[in-house]
């Protein structure tokens, strides 16, 4: 009987050791996986150079001010002089406001030359955020005129492509990332006029660029 009890106790101890070893391995693998995934997506922003379009108001304005707060060098492009003035009043000297009309290739090229002049010679853009956009009329497709569609396409789709292609050499130089602001309306059947069509085009462009 004593021998049987001893064997049982040894088996219990052995099971406990296996159990805690397995728990330790699972815990270690979970922690390692968490930090591995985190490192794939996390970017240290301090000291990096990022360009954001459409910073007059909305998401672009908020992102520009937040990255400036996190000691990132921001090139914030605005369409209006009022947008430039208000952003300059609420940010540090690390943020540079630049006028840009994403519908106009000459305006984009001029902004590119300005960014290249301000960048240190050994630096590129760690991030390019294509945020500029307009909603236009949301509704049935036959409510839109061709001119209204063209304006939305020029800003929300063609502007994204033109800005990306222009600044891509600086993004490649820093091995940076391109962030394109899309919308669920780009893949949703709810009628959204030219906005949804343009955003679906941005999704396709982003997939191809990736």
C-alpha cells in the first residue's frame, strides 16, 4: 500500500510539474507574441517627419496637433490661409504649415519642393497621411451632376494618387508608411454618390500600392 501511495504522489507531483511548465510556456509565448505584434505596428514618433494633407479642420487638424504634441516634425498642408493661421497659433515650431490644393499638380509639386527644402538632407518622410477630402452630396447617384462628381473625384481619389506619387521618393527614403483615409461607404451599398465611388477607388489604389 505504501508503495502504491508513493507512486500516486509521484504521479501527482509529475502532473503538477507538467501543468506549471505548460502554463509558463503558454504565458511566455503569449507575452512574446504580444510584443512581436506590437513591434510590427508601433512606430516611435519622436523626431520623425510626417506629412498630413487636409489639416484645416477635422481629423487632419487633430492628428497634426497630436503628433506635434508627441515631438514629431509635422508638415501640415492646408487649403486655406485661415486654416494655416489657426494651426500655427496652437502648435510648436516643429510643425510647418504649407499651402496645398490636392486638385492641382503644380500646387502639390510646390509643396513637395518646400518639404524637401525643410527636411534635413539625410531624412525622408516616415509617414504620409492622405487625409484631405470632401463629402459632397450623399444620396442617389442621379442627384449628382458631372461637375460635382469630378470635384469629389479630384480631391478624394485623384488627389490621393497625385500626392502619393509625388512624395513617394521621400517616403521610400525613410522606409516610411503611406496612410490613406478611406470610408466604409467605399464598400457599402448605401448610395453615397461620388464619395463612395472615390473611396472605393482609394481602397483599390491602397491595395495596389501595398
